[in-house]
């Protein structure tokens, strides 16, 4: 076998480096490109197609010509040209389908050679406004929550369909169908590519925040699969949250969600060991918590608290996370304040899961018996019957009260209900530890 050609090897290395550079640039610039083109075409699906065409062109030309000085502008120009070509073709074909003499405003603009100027005027809009339009469109309430998440990751995060499928442990074909149906639904419903105003803004903003919150939570504690956390998914949700907070700095709940994600993300490295096994809060090495993310989170929370009005659900959760972040240990944590914050959260956004978390805080602040009383009141709650953390919490409280046999049964039930493989193993280990505690007590 002849030795490898050094020149060919060097060329392959250079091409691979260029491909990685393009991928990184695309992740940063894709949302801006899609937002610009969607502003022109009023069609999110077409906008993404044009942006993808621009990416393909970059992959074809940049390895040979080199990465341009302004790669974002290059991609924007390439995508805009494809959008203009499509619209011109569409309008040239229109007479075959329309009554003779019928012309739209766009046809008049083309005939008068004003089309490009009209498009350029649209592109002069502030990029922040266009990113907001894109985010509010991708998170439109007419789409199911899981579809909103997939579409948001696609058009705002720049993730491929395969990457999204891996993130949610779904078949790639399933995710692809969701995204296609989502874009079709938005087009058929003629959803305007705009940021809503007034009361509708608050309603739609809630949908946007919900998508980012669910996306982050799925990365922070995966509901299924072999890994307990998926940091890449958390990172994408946090990045989009930062974008939203930059564009809407006077919205307390936007800042609250950013603060919550920053602080929670600071703990990701400490939540698993070298083998990927879960490490619960009490056993985490707090020196591994990321101080930069904590500072960013506390700063965002302070800005949310400085705005008028009571704290909303995301800001309250951020305040709870801040109590943990500012404590040197579990024992030195201000558990009474956490219990009070959960009580406020129950008033602002009541849910069985919040009630369960409140019970945990009460148990830490005022003793396991007080916490167990609240947990037992939730045992018949329909939303928690199949929720693995209910028996997990109950088992922990029973163990602290010295009731090892009952605790072991709860941990075993938690293992049966858990969908995540790492969490199942953790609950089984806790059941075994409960047996040992009972044996040697």
C-alpha cells in the first residue's frame, strides 16, 4: 500500500477545519438570516429553505475561496438572492393562474424596478426586532409545545433535524415531520411575522418562555434515555434566553427565566460524576459550580427585582435557585426563605409539582415530619400518581425519620416510575442503602 500523500492529507485537514468553522458561524448567524428572509417572504418555511441554500453555497465555495471577512453578511446576501429569485419566479408564473390584467402591489413594484429597493428597506429594520419576530413565530400557541420546541431549536438555535432528534430521543423522521407540519400550519393560518402588542404580547410571551423553560429542563434532568443531563440542550435554551433578555430588557419574567437558567446551568458539571452517574444536591462539590454563570444569574435576578410589580413564577424560581447558589453547604442554606418563596410560587402558579417542592423545602426548614405531612396530602393527586419524584421525596423523608423499610419501598417504586436510566439506577441504589441502614441500625 503506497504511503498517504502529504499534500492530500493537508488539504483534507484544511477542508475539515473550514467545515467546522462554517458550522460554528452557521450556529451563530442562522437565526438572523432566517429572520431577515422571513421578513421578506412572510413564509417561515421558505425563509429556512433559502437560508439552507445559502449554507450549501458556503460549503461549496468557502473551502476553495476562504471564509469571507464578514461571513454573516455573505450568508445574508446569498439567502436574500434566493428569496428574490423565488418571489420573481412566483410572480412571473402568477399570470397563468390569475385573471388577465390582475396585478398585485408586488407585481407593480417589480415592473417599476422597485422590488429590490422595497426589500432593502425591509432589511433595514433593526435585527433585534426581526429576531423577536422569528422567536414569537416559532413559539406560536397554535403549535403543540413539543413542536414549538423543535421548531425553535431549528430556526433559532440552528440545530439540524438529527441534532434535535438526538436531544429529545425521538426518531429523526418524527422530528422532521413535526417541523414540516409546524411551518405548514403557520403558513396556512397566515400567522403574521411580527411581535404582538398589548395583551396579546403577554399571552404570546408566555408561550416563548414556556418553550425555553421546557427545553432547559429537558437538558437539566432528562425525562428518558441513558444520560441524566444533556448540557448541549441547556446551552441552547440559555443562549436563546440571553437573546430574548437582550431584546426585552424591561420584561421581568424574561430576566427571571434567564436568571434561573444561568444559576441552574452553573451546577451542571457538579451534577454527574466521571461515569455520568447522578450526584444529588447534598453531595455535590460546590467548588465545581460555575461562578461566572452564578454572577450572571444573580445580576439578571437583581434587574428583574428592580422592575415594578410582584415577581412572577420564573423570577421566584430564580430567587430559590439563588438561595442555593449563595449557600456554602446544604446545612447553611436559608431553607425557611426557600419555603416562603415556594409558598409565593404556589400562589402565583399553583401546581402539584410546585407543592411537592414546597414540601421538600418545609421538610428541610422545619423537620422531616412537617415535610412528610405535606407530601402525604399529595399522594392522591392525579398528576403525581405516576410521577417518580413523589415516592423519591417520600422515601427521603421516611429515611430521615428512621423508617427504613417504608423508605425502601418508596425508592423501589420511584425506580419503577423513572423513565431515565441513570435515575432508575440512583433510586435502586437508594433502596439498597435503605436496606443496609435497617440492617445495621
